C-alpha cells in the first residue's frame, strides 16, 4: 500500500504497488465501514494479499488480507518518516500499470530492513541510488558526464543534475563537491544488492545525500510531502 485517502462517505481511494501489475489506483468501497473486509489494511506501507477487479482507470478492491503492517517501523517516528518517504517516492516515479519486479523487491527489502534493524541513515541512500538505477536514472559516477573522461586521480569532483552525473575538474567548476571515497561507496551500494552492506561515514553520507537529493529532485513533478517531514526531523 503506497497510500490511501477518504473518498465519498464510506469509501477510500488506494494506491497500490503490486508485483504482477505495478502501480494501481483503486476504490475500496465501504472501507470505512467494513471491518470484515478491510480491517487495518488501508494503512500506509502495509503489505497485503488482494482481491481486486482490474479496470481501466480505477480498479475495485473487493477485499484484502493483511500480511504485515511492519510493526517495528510504527514504533519509531524516524522509521515511519522514512517508510512514508520511500512509498511516496516510489508512487511519484512509477507510471500506472507497468510491472517492475526489481523495484518491488527493493521497496519490500527496505521496509523489512526498517522494520527489523536499528535505524541507519545509510539505508535511505542505498535505497535511493538503487531506485535510480532500476528506473534508468542512475547518475554517471565512473566517467565525466560532460566530456566522458574516466574519473580517476582527482581530489574531488562536482555533481551536476543537469548533466546527469559527476564532472571532472575541467568541466565542473560549480556544484556540490563529491570525494572519490563517496563515489566508491555509491558504487558499492549499486553492486552489493543488500541493505547493511554499505555504511556511509558522516562526510560521505552528507556528500551522497546532496548528490542523491539533487538527482531525485530533477525528476520530480511535484514536491514530496514526506521529504518536508524528514527535513523537520533533521534528516
């Protein structure tokens, strides 16, 4: 469940991310009144088994069985904020009706990580760089995004969201500075495939965060409400 909102007197509009059909929008008719069919299931980032009638436009959610609400997430505000951010980000990036099993598994793995492990800010950046990779928006990290020169032997690079990646010292005079150490950690995050395998130290976490925030912002069609909440929490 990526999100839900009240609709009419007794219904709810839901946004779902399914393994087979990708993102779907639908109506849970009577969800605000039917305890038997929808008890506890129209919750953000809950994982469900669905009984759904697929339709063009709004599908019809006939019932749902709760797999988990990720209780470990719901006990900590910072985890709730990050889970909501991951779901809203996924919602905004995904077109409707297009299956994306890799992104589905990434999101589920992130929610499981938030649910079962101690909170780590590195996990958010791991999720973001792999989301960009899966969707074809991966920033260029190995070569200059302007001239194509291999990036080696420099003390730092500059990042350009407009160019789509890092710039060498000749091409990049402005923009956020990124050290080779941070670039190496981002590369490891792209190749490891497992949350917890990469930990960003404070300087690299800050550099990676600036790079990824700018890379993501360049593809958003509207501001993320959840991102404002994260900023209020100091994330």
